């Protein structure tokens, strides 16, 4: 839908879906954002964390006396103190436990050992240096492939009966059927690949301000969380605090990308700091702490096998995955993802980074190995995909691992990407270049096609520590027809204040500027599980549509009373109930709102006011998809990769705000270029993290990114009230394999692992590919 087809409000905004500037940007662009570090309370103290220099070491002693003697220090908290409060360990979101402050031994470099609370941030930092810790270094496990060796050090000896480093091993699919297919296939192509460890690196690091008011017994926590309600319940369960006395406020968040899903030791320390000192305590990590200790992603060693007929009909896929989740297992994984998970002496991993719950790794493997198959069969990779993509009539489609894809028109999306790219012309240009022995660069064309499952729910299938994935929503229409929508999810830059207002606007015809979206405060919003897995629009957005429809139904009864007719005599047009057959006679939603609060006699059983609530439990995930084409030029002398063009055709159903969707895709594509070409958190053999600053962990800038070329197809979700599917992670999921496929196509090599730095590409050209876990040269 284009904006010209949509009615425009007095403020120039579309009434309903369409392009409009983000409401929240008026605040951000003027420096009026309110982030956790902007929260300053009277008498507030400042905390800092002492972190382990070792990746694996027993703690012999911790001497805090000198730090305590520092004139500005108010408290020094250690694991031993937390033990007395039963807070030395906390649950992670995937049924593991994590040490808040170490009591027995440190398990990764940068792990939290002690917490200093002082009058100011600098004194807290200074006092860290006065703490004496005696460590006894232990052998480290850094390579996941050695984690299960018989002589590997046992990392999680805190877990009872633990004799190895296995977290769990999941199998999925039908092994016998798969083996039978492989036995009969004409061609089997096998490829090992690594998805390197990466970090979401949001602009704002993690932090919290906690205040335990001893008079009222109320704990207020301003914190960088993507899921305020889930955090509140966890604080209640873990600390044994009364939940009605806990308020979690997630103010403006400067990017999350999964980094802010989990609860970190620093958050808990700020709470304990406030309990101990009686004052509010702020803790905000610095950039290195963020890059060394919070929420890693990927670090997947994958073995893939694909079986096909000689003419390119894909018959089966077998995968064996070894996932390195560091010392503590972060966020839950869907059990239908076949993988073995191990502990290593790295910061907790497996949490998230625009990951769609592990679909990132799966898409990478599938799209890479399909290209390996194309290479083996000497079939064009676009043709091979078109031959094998699901056809529209196959939906809903149940996959061999049990997911039910809701809707899709896959070949159309790929053909659209090929049309925008001018695919045949590109291949002709490439052929001409390959015939020129003087060419200094090699051109490559890479395709990827992905499907994601996003919108976590239904509640019986997905939960966080037993909390099912449904979302509440409340809508109040004030007497003058202006509205407030209270939602349970939390934006970190996705523009919810705008798009959620547009959802209500679409349903009720109220201009979006008249609808205030309230979120991020557990005292003032209904319960729900938060923003991740691109679930806000699929789940909470559906709740907003449902609640608006409830209002619309009630408005009909009130309008009928006002117009002295039966509700059935009324018909709806945007923003107005009118009498069928007499369209002049009607009531706008604003008039109805006033009447609902006024002295109009309402029918028996109809309460006044125009408010409603809803809880939405999604029947299924939504399955957005996309087709991406990347064109690169590789310098044959230096191995440097230049991304010349990137075409992205995404299908997320109808777009509520096409501008915001395009922004989400632009960001994700940049993420993908970063991961494919630049990023890895590497470790040396002692477990030292080599990626602790932006000098080492490189973020893509506009210099590395082309001008993105976007296209779109629209396949609504049949089960979502608005037909929309999530999109927030799509481009991060889909783009890395397109870039890698393009580089492999350029240098005509079967496979080399990410990140494809100039050194890595150059070595691949020389026939000595580099491992991604080697430090970047
Ligand atoms: N949208 C739309 N039409 C659709 C689908 C979505 O207009 N058909 C809009 C939504 O209403 C919302 C935005 O696009 O404003 C993203 O929606 P959705 O796909 O529902 O994703 P979430 O809002 O749940 O955001 C989570 C997702 C995830 S999991 C990560 S990780 C990520 C991402 O969003 N982190 C981000 N995008 C990010 N963008 C920014 N700026 N910052 C982050 O931290
Ligand atoms: Cu997988 S990162 Mo997001 O789901 O917050």
C-alpha cells in the first residue's frame, strides 16, 4: 500500500499503515532520550565490578580490606557475602545457573569476582585495584572440539555429578528416513564450516540503577532489558522478593540485538549494593566489559551433508553441530534444533544476536552447502534453488523437524531479487571478466534464500523458566478520543512507539499522533515476555489489533445507542460507525469515546468508557522469508573484498511502516556484512579474549556497505490478525551466507570460513584457508 491510498491525518501522518517518521525520533534527535545512565537519584552510589584476569582459576583468597578502607568506598561485596544472602548463583534463562560473584573458581576471563560501591564512579574503579585476589590457574578449555576429550578440565564442577563439559545433545528429524535417502542419492556433498563467535555490540552498554526503599519495601530497578516483565518475575523468584513490590523500568534502550535479553551479574550486584547500603546504586559497564562478558552469539562448528539427484533435486540434509556456549548457558534453544552444546572457558554464549533462535546458524549452513552442491553439480545456484524451493500450494508446510511454516511464495521472491539484480547480465559480465587474464579483481555473485520462524509462542510450546510466551495489551480511549496503548514488549530502536500507534490507527481510524504507546515499565504495562525473536509485532502487535477490535465492537454498541438503532444496522468505515443505507448518519470514534464517558443511556450490561484489555497467545510462529543477492569484487592481489551491490527482497507480510521495515533491513544487512567480512571474537590458548575493544572487534560502517537495493513481496500470515510477520532479525539471518557465497563464487573456492578478512581471502586463494578462531592477522 502506498501512502497516497491512505487517508492522511491533520499532522500529515497516514491513518493506519504507511510511511511516517518515527515518533520517538523527535526525542532522540534532540538529545532528549532517557537512558539508564541518565537516571540520577539523590544520594545515588556507584558500583564497579572486579573481573577475573584468568579464564580458569581457583580462587584461593579475596582480601578486600584495603578497598574497604578507601575513604569513598561504602561497601565491597564478594561471593562469600552473596552466599550468606543465597544470591551467589542465579538461574540463566535456559535452566542453567550462573555465578553472580565467584565463590569457588573463575570460569572465563572477565568473570565477576567482586563489586565495589563508592560515592562516585571513579572511586569505585580505583578501589577495584586495592582488592587482592589470589588465583591458582587451572588448565583451560577454549576449543569446543576438545571440550569433550577425556583429559579436558571439567569447567562446571559446581553442577552435581558433572564429569564432562557436555550441556546437552539434541537430535531432531527422522534419522532412518534420512539415512535411507542418503544411501540412494546420486550425489552427496559434505562440508565443514564454522560460524564464528560474534557479539551484538549495541551502542549503549548494559547497566542498571537499583533502589531498595527500606521504608516502603519497594525495589525499583531501571535497567537495560528487552524483557522487563520476565526480569521482574525472575528477581522475585531468585531473590525471594515480593513481586508486587518490584518495579522494573526499562527506559530508552540504545540497541539490544539480543544483548539485553538476559539478566547479568551486574544487575544483581546493583540490587544487592542497594540492599546493603540503603542508597540507590548505579552500575553501567564500559565497552570492554560489554565485549568481554555479556551475551555472545554463534561459535558453532557445523558439519553438513547434502544429498541430491544428478539433475539437482535435493533429497536430504544431515547436520552435526557443536555449539560452544561458554562457561554458562544463556538463553533457551528450541529443542528441535539438532546440536550438541558444550561448556568452554569463554564468556556465556548462546544468548543472542539478531539470531531468530539459532536460525542464523541453520540458514548459514543450508545456504552455504546448497552453493557447494551447485558447484559440485555445475548448476547455477539460482537455478538449483528455484528447482527446490517450496511451492505456494505446499503451505502450510510441516518440516521434517516438526515446524509448521504458515505461508510463503518463495520462487516469486527469488525471481524478484534476480530481476532487480539483472542476474543474467551479471553472470555475463562475470564470464567476460573470467576470460580476461589481466583482470585484477574477481567478481562474485552470491545468493541466499532464507525462512525464519519468528514471534515466539504459543505459550504451551515456548517459555522462559516456565513463563509462557503470551503478551498482554491495554487500550484506553480518553473522552476526547485520544488514546493510550500499554504494551508488554520493549523497543530498543525498532520504533514501537510509532508502529504500535499505527496498528491502533489502522483498526480505529484514530490518527497515530493521537495514540501514545506506553511500555517498558512493569507497574504501568500488562504482563508479557518482551522483545526478542522478532516477536513484538507477531505477538504483541496482534494483541494490539485484538484490543483495538474489542474497542471497535464496543464502540458499535455505544454508537447504536446514540443513533437509536440496532448495532447490526451499523457499518464501519475508517474511524466511524454509520447507518447502513444512510451514510450521512454516523458517529466518529472520537464522538463515541465522548459518549461512552457521558450521560448517554447505555444498553443493559454495557459498561461505560472505551477501554479494553487482551492477552494474545499466538497459534504458531510467523515465517517471514527473503531472497538476497550480493555482488562483490575481490582484489586478487590483496584479498580485499568490496561489496559492490546488495539486493534484498524481504517478505514479512504487509508492512505496518515500510520506512521502519527498510531501516530494520538496512541494519541487518550491515550486520551481515560485518559478520561475513570483519568480525570474530577470538581467544588465545590461555583463554584471553582478543576482541575486547572496537579496535579488535570491527563494526561495519558506511564505508564497507553499498547502497542497499530493496525489494518486497507480500505473503500475509494466515493466523495473524493483521497478516504481519516479524522482520527485525531477517536481514542479519539472511545476509552473511549471501556475502560468503559471493566471495567463494569470486575466488572459485568451495569454502572458506568467516570472517573473510583480506588475510583470510588471500590465504584461501593461495590454498591455505585460515581458521576463524585464529586471531585476525
Ligand atoms: N514492522 C512493520 N511491519 C512488519 C513487521 C515489522 O512495520 N510486517 C515493524 C515493527 O512494528 C517494529 C519493527 O518493524 O517497529 C520490528 O518489528 P519485529 O520484527 O516485530 O521485531 P521486534 O520489534 O520484536 O524487534 C526485535 C528484533 C530483534 S529480536 C533484534 S535482535 C533486533 C531487531 O529487532 N534488535 C534491534 N532490530 C533492532 N533494531 C534496532 N534499531 N535495535 C535493536 O536492538
Ligand atoms: Cu536472537 S537476538 Mo533478538 O531475539 O533479541
